[in-house]
């Protein structure tokens, strides 16, 4: 199998998370930029992701979609990067726990808040995340256990969950707490995070000039 990595993305999408993960992995990859709208719905791209959304990753003949899955896949595909605990490690459980806590409760709770959807108290038991307050408190406890989710060891779980925290605080879907701000500061200063941000920022469409006064 060819080991070429092809990254399908748009700089204004969740693909920024995958870009950061790719930079942490440190392997060469090729970027395929897709515009929102019809370009993501053509048959050629739907063969990659039937949802017609980005990001997606092709590694030789393997195609992976969904940010959490891509992060987990890359961590296992390139173990030399040290972004996942080895199989059998007692840290493998917490690693999976926080990676998919972000993909499930955090994503759902933040999305509902962004859309202004309030879950009635009597229906909270039917919602996977329960309440936004519970999710936020649980997140706070997680990031206070050490510099990273696995203590002293940085992992793909920090990339994915950390990106949600950084994005959520920026756009108001996650409450700004000192624990979150300190955690995000540690992550966003990482060289790979800085490189990824610079790459995607350079790909953003130019802003129109300010209107004349």
C-alpha cells in the first residue's frame, strides 16, 4: 500500500484540527482544498466522503473521515510520533475516554448551545450529554489532572479535545474558566499547533478592504 497521505480540507472548517494532528505526526502529506458548496458534493469527492463534508484523510487505500477517527487513526498509524499510549497500557482507557468524550458529549452540548437549543429538564435523561453544566464541569476536572489529559504525556486526545475547548471559548459555546485557558495556552503554543495555524491562516480568502468613510 502506498503510504501517501492526502488531506481534504477547507481552512474554515474542522479540518484545522486534523491539520494540527498531521503537523504533530510530522509526516509529509498533500493537501486538497475544497470550497464549501457544490465542490464538496461532486461524485469524485463523495467517493471519499459520502457526506460531502471535510475533513477527510486518504492514506494509501484507506479513507478515514470524522476528526476524532482521523486523529486516532494517525496516532496508531505512526506510533513513532508518540501520540497514543501503546496497546495494553493502562493509559489507553483514559486516552479513549477523553478523545470520544469530546466527539460525543462536548460536540453535542456545544452545538446545541450554538443553536440556542435548551433541553427541558424532564428530557435531560434522554440526551447523551445530560446538561451543558455537567459537560463543562467534567471537562474542567479532566484538564486539571496534569499538564495534559494523560498527565505529563501529550496525546491525540489533547489535540482533539483541546481544539474543542479553544474553539468553544472563542465562539462562546464553552465557558471561559481559568483551567481551560491555561490548558489551551499550553496546547496552542506547541510548535505543531503554531505551524498548522499559520498554514491554514495563509489559505483563508483575503478580507475585503474596509469601506471608504
